[in-house]
C-alpha cells in the first residue's frame, strides 16, 4: 500500500524549532512533488511550502518565508520541513502531500500536530 507518514510534530515555545518528516512507504518520492499544508482549528487547510520533483524548486507561504525550509533527502524516500522561529500562529495539524508528476496522483498523510505556546 502506498502511503506517506508524517512525524516530528509536538510542542515548542515561541522562537523554537521543530523538524517534520514525511516518509514514503511503498514508493520513492523521486517522481513526486511534495507539499506541506496545515490546518488550525476552525480554519481552512492552507499550503505552507512545496518542492518540485524535477529541479527541487521551492515555494513558501508568505507567513513562513525565511523561517521554514522544505527539502527532500538524497535517498528519495523522505521529505522534511524545518521550522524555525516558531510562532503561536504556526500551531495546527501539519499534513504532507505527495503528488506524482504526469498523473497528479495525490497521497496525503494522516497529519501531525504542532503546538506553539509559552
């Protein structure tokens, strides 16, 4: 069964850091673009960062630009979201989505909770 699994969520204080992982099971992420999304209670899910499959081009939401970094490992089976200088408004459930190039098949993870508070 093809799936992606997020991990690395938890609690952090404002200004702190967390690193989220998105691990592929049953396939390689080499031919997949990766997107990280988050959803806070009562709010719609929003895109946070994405990385293309071919040239590793990255894009970020304005709210996280300069603080978050998305990357894929060389082995091709894990993607990461490094989150620095966290703010309370970064709290929410973070989801990873892997989108296969050419077919646009999407695989969503189950989400991992991030809570930023003092």
